[in-house]
């Protein structure tokens, strides 16, 4: 589950503990020969915190040097998508981290790789590189008018378990993590809804997680209500198929009504 934070340029890149640990070890592998004391401090932080702040690291190491190292890592790990299998990617990773971990520790870590780990590591590094250039961390697409999104959208795929950021323990509801609906009307009002079961009876209710006015800006869906604003990156949009980065994961939706 993507509940670990990699912070950089005041932004938060959400990932899991496995990916965060590998990124830390990859960076250590690059700077180890230059500033071994910094590497030791990073190793102390591994598995002890759910947050890693690259801005803080940049107070100890030149930021341009760090970005150059990440660019080099990305080049070394570059693989075609059909080679992102566990074994192929593990063979790419191992030479870059073995100097800092024992062979046993490295092997144990790499055997836990899922088939999507290669893509997730590459995505996280790409986000850091984008932020270093002053760009959005996401590769987004622009939509010409909010009217193109008017209608009802229903989720068909989620890359990870969504994190709604709402304490359901304070309610009688148990949320569903398998379906998300987005409704956008002609007045540019948006509602993001999930089904939730009521503990007090077998009825399935609808729970409105987010609502407000919506607009578009630079590849993002902007939702506002009173003094609250939320930016949702638009990853893909083709006809009646939409992919958003929402609730710390990428969610694909299909339009069901206009």
C-alpha cells in the first residue's frame, strides 16, 4: 500500500516501504564513494521512518550532484516494459546496491520484488527528476474543456489500494475499495463517491468523499470548495476512458453516462 512518503520540493511522492528502501539504497550506491558518512546516515533511516525527505538530504549533498546520480540510475535501470519481470529487474538492481548491503540482505530484499516494482521505481525516480526541473511530478495530458468530462465515470482498474484519508472508525460504515464513481454535471459540480456498507443493517450506502466545483488547469482537475482546493493529475484521457492519480494511486475510469 502506498503509505510511505518521499518528500521533495514541498511535494509528496507516495510509495510503499519496499520501493522507498530500494530508492534509498540506489542513491547510497551512487554517493557512497564520495561521502560515505552521508550513506551511513541514510542507512540508519532505512526501515525506521515512513517518510524520507530529499530536501533535507540536499543540505548535506549538492542537489545538482544528487539529480545527476538519479539520472544515471534511471539510465542504468532502463528496460523495455516487457522486461520488467522480477528476475530481469533484480539482475539490474543487484550490482547497484550490493556494495552497501550484504549479499544475503540484498538477495532477501530483491526476492520480495513484485512484477510491478521495476515500473514503480522508474516512476518514482521520474517524478523526482521532473520536480528538479520545476515541472509537475506527473506526465499529464491537457483536456480542452471541462464539458468533455461531464457525465458519470466508474472505476475499472486501480493500481494500488486507494487511501481515502477518511477515518471510517468514527462512523458505522465500512468502505468499499473496489469501486469509485465520479459525477460531473453541466454546472461543473463534481462528486466522488464510493459504496459503503452500514454495520447497523445490510444496506449499501453511497458515501460522498469529495464534492465541490471543478475546473481544468495544466493537466490537472482542480476541485474547490470554500477555502479548500485539491489538484488531481490527469494521466490519460481518450474518448470515454480516463486515468487519474487519486487517493495515492492511479485509477482508470470509464464513462457510463453522459
